[in-house]
């Protein structure tokens, strides 16, 4: 069943992930390791923008498996996630068949040829080992979750007309959730659970510097500290890791050498993306940052 | 560490069966006791996972267990608490094993006491600055031993921690200037870590001495009780409410699988049949329009519910974030609409200030007058109430002896599609004293006790489970 090579140790997984620019912390590396060894799906939860989806992509890059992605949304159903019969083609087949008996036609039109494979089906049927990413599973309805159960525990799909299609290779399945609703116990039961949170200052600094290598260490530290300060406020949408990387790149483009109040206010929109949040952040964080070296920054308090 | 047969834990356990498997099972049993749903499949997974990791490594062992057993953040929190407590005993056994080593070190320190304290002080400072956990733990043990020999132990863990800290002359940046100028200040975070080690070791000593473990029950009440403090709870409340929003919004979709009460849309079916040469292969249904909930929330802010009203306000706050068609009212003696305040203000503290300040609830006596509230509410919005509207009342139904006007309440209930009552008091207290809950409850579609987010979630579940029929 599992031809794909499995990693030997947790450290091996962590190094492989690091080699493809994903700095996994201890739990993330361990769970990825277990998932590959035990063949269990990973359920990743955490706030938006901490690298949940990125973990799946990194696994895909690190293991060389193909990545198949199913983006979930409200109202997603099996026809779009699993498979669908190709009605038009079937109809053509019936018309083209002429005076064949019903039995033959019946056997014929419910054949793999007339099956439209959707992501889940594709992941199962793929002859090559794959990484299956089921993104934002919390956006779907509970019925859809129930449908996933067979897939997640046995890696097989039952098509009434064809029978069971079982996976030939063990896929690595990653489910992500923003925790916008409680997932069912049944689903959780089948998964390994991983909670990803915002990284601490050191780790985030490493991440930022990995993606913006030209950034000096002091500036990177300052940047990450400010981001952490911003996250500490009660915001509608706290800045994600991707946004701190964007900000780092912006600062590089601006040629900033230090983050003072002026640079911060100019580039703040990269980090904070709600009107009310912007007000709050510029009031709380802007104050703490020093005034630009030369001119006294004019107080801007119109709203 | 060896295999389960030569278990380092086994013999030392009082009453517990030897072996890791049994150990893990009883750990899961305790987790269940704390309300974490640990099924057999989880336990099997845990075993499978442990086979894959070098579980002699404390971190790997813990993470592997957590990944397979604790399947939500809340579960994880309980898991951490219990893990520490549960494997305390094993950690204790570990300490016994190392006991010899410690004694040897102890001897070394017995010689010249004063000098060793100085040396120890230096080592501790070094370890703290380096942030080496293992080192810190060992040194904490040494410090306790040295401290104990001087006979200054008070037996109270918290006090001892502080005394040891002081005798080691450890101070954070702010305090350092006062005590000693020459030593560089220590990072507050790091110092706290050392203190945690101290505390753990002291607790372990205490267990060793008295031979009893700290009680395992209170965890459920103490550590997990949900405080009604606003900021802490806000996120949880928001989560519960956004869940409610989803449930209410997709209420119509629930029977999709069964396709109950479908109505064929002839026009759309004919159109679709064009694709298949006029053969209506696919029936098209009239789409089911999800109900757009109109919600009216009435919230009691009088003194009798002071403790709960912060919680209620945060519920209101979260509701406003999620529902567009929502009107909210606060009341004490009279009723006052506060929809605007919630719509224009995002910061919770500001909201609570404005609601209490300019809510204009005619707080003359500070006593709730439910009867009058119903009369006013009905008078103000009777036309708007329809079968689609949901009324939610947050209050304790304590009328202070005034006329409850249950018949007016009945009218409200009749006009509104659904009416729910959330009461911040435990069901036990309902109808005692001046509570007239029973009179109102008869007319409600549901009355719930509600003072934690857990209750709120239960409420959401019940609301969502109710059939759409109005």
C-alpha cells in the first residue's frame, strides 16, 4: 500500500521541511512525521495566516508528492468534491449505441470513462503518492464532513455503480480549519490534531529573514517586535506571518533603516486592513515608536 | 529508559498497575473525568504514535500523546494541566533515581555553607541567563536542598519560592538597582521560568514528604471555570455566536440530503432539458430561500444581574458583529434601544461605558420592572414583529415584586416567530424569591440557564436543532 518512502525520525522531517523554506516547530514536525508513519490525516487549526495551508504545500515540496487541493466553501457537495457522472457523454453513448440491449449499455455507461474525477477522487485514484489538502474544512456543512469520514479512515470511496475505489498509495491528508465552527467529533477522531499559533519572536524573525534575506538582523527584530505588539491589541484581523514578510519587503523597498513613527504610519496598511483597526493601531503602537530623528512628526488626528 | 517491563514507574506507584500501557489508560481515564472525549480509537492511535517516537524524550512523548488525544485547544489545555499532574508521580520516581546523584552533590555543598551559596548563586545566574531548562531544574533542586539545610523552609510553597529567590539575590531589571548595583539585571521572563522550576521542585518535595498527591478533583472547578470577565471571554463568546449565525443561516439547507418538501420548478427544468435535447433528465427545484433572521435582543442591565450583564453585553456585542438585522434593547425600569451604539462602536469597553452612560434606561430605582418593559417593547415595535423574528431575552426574571404582566409577554411571544429566554441564574434558583420565571417560561420556545460560553453553545445547538417551521 505505501510505496512512498517514510521518514525515519522527527528530525529528518524537520530538516526536510526546513530545506523547502518551512520552519516547523517541534509539534508541527512531530505531527507531520506521525502522519506519514501512521497514515493518518492531520487536522491543523489556528488563527488565519500562521501557515496552515503552507504546511501542506511544504510537505508537498519536501516529499515530492503531488499536491491536490480541495478548497472548501459553504454548499460544497460531493459532485464537486468527489466525482460526477458525465451525463452528456453518457447520453451521447446511448444515442450512438443504436440497438444494443439495455444490459450492455448499462454496463458501459457506468464505466470509469464516464466518470468526472473531482479532487478527492483524484487523490484516491492517483497511482503516484499525493498530498491532499482539504482547505478550510470548517466552511462546509456538517453533511460534507460526514461524507469525508469514509475517505479519511479507509482511504476509499464507494461509487454505487462501480464499487469501491481504494487508494493505491497512502496519501498524506492535511485538513485546515480556522475554527469558525466546531468540527464533529467523528472527524476529529480520525485525525491527528495540530494547533498552530503565531510563532514567538525568535522563530518569526527566522522566518522573516528567510524570506527577506537582505533585511538586517536588528531591523528584523524590531519589525517582529512591532508585529507582536500589534497582535497584542484586540484587532478584527491581526497581522499574519505572510503580512510581516510583506512588510519586511516593503521596508526594504523603502530603504528604511529603523522603524520610527513615520515609516510605520506610511507602511502600516500592509499589516492592518480594517478601518477601525488602523485607527487603533496608529493610536496605540504609533505612540510607542520614536519620533523620526529630524523633524517633529506632525500630529495627525483627523478621522 | 527501558521497556515497559523494566518500568521505572511501576513499583513506585501506589495501587496503580505496572507498565506503561496501564499507566496511559488510567491517564486517559482521568482525562475523561475532566470532560475530554477520549475514545478507544484515540487510545489506539496514541499507542501507535508512541511506537513511532522515541518516547524517552519528554517533549516528543508529550506531543505525540497530545496530537492523538487532545483534539481541540480547550482539550489541549486540560491535557497540559493533567499531564503535568499525572506524570508528576513518574517524574518523582525519576527524581528518586537521581537521588543518589543529588546526595553526592549535597555532600559537596555541606562543607562550607556560605561559600556554596555564593557558588550556587553564580551558577543559577548563569543558567538563567543561558536559559537552559535542564540546568535550571537541577539547580533549583540544589537550591532547595541548600535552603532546607539552613532551616528556613516555611512549608508553604509560594513563600518558599520567594525566600529562595531572595536568598539567591535574583532580581529583575527594575529591582536590581535597589539591591545590588554590580550584578547585571536578569530578564523577567527567564526569572519566571526559574521560579516555575523552583515551584515544581518544591511541590514535588512536599509530595515526597507528606506522601500524598495534590487533590485531583478541583481542576474541573478551579482551572477551567469560565470567568465572566469581558476581555477574556470575548473571543469565546464571539466564536459561539458566529457559530449560531452559521447555524441560523444554513437552517434551510439541512434537509438537502433528504430533499424534503421539494417543489419542481417547471421553468428551470425545461431550460435545463435543452441541454439534453429536450429530455428533462434533471429536475430543477425551486430554490429554498434561507430564512433571514430578524433578531430582537432584550438585555437586563439592572443591579441584580450585574455580574452577568458584562457577559450579556459581550454576547450582544458578538451578535451585532454577526447579524445585520438585529435590534438590541437594554432595560432596567424602562426600555431603551442601543442598536446604534453597538453599530458605531467596536471597542467593547467603550460600548459598556456608553450603554451605562447614555443608554437612558431611566435608572431611577435601579430595580427591574419587567411588566413595564413588555408594555413598552410591544408598543414600540409591535408592527415589526412577525413570524420571521426571533426575540431573545437576557434576564433573571426578578420583578422586585412588581406586576409581571405575563399576558403582555404572551402577546410578544405570539407575534414573534420564536422567543428564547437566557437566564443568568442556575435553574435551581428560578422561581425562588421574586423570580417569576415560570410565568414567562410558559410562553417561551425555550428557556436556558446561561452564564458561561458553554451554556451559550448549548443554546446555539438547541436553537439550530429546532425545525424551521414557524
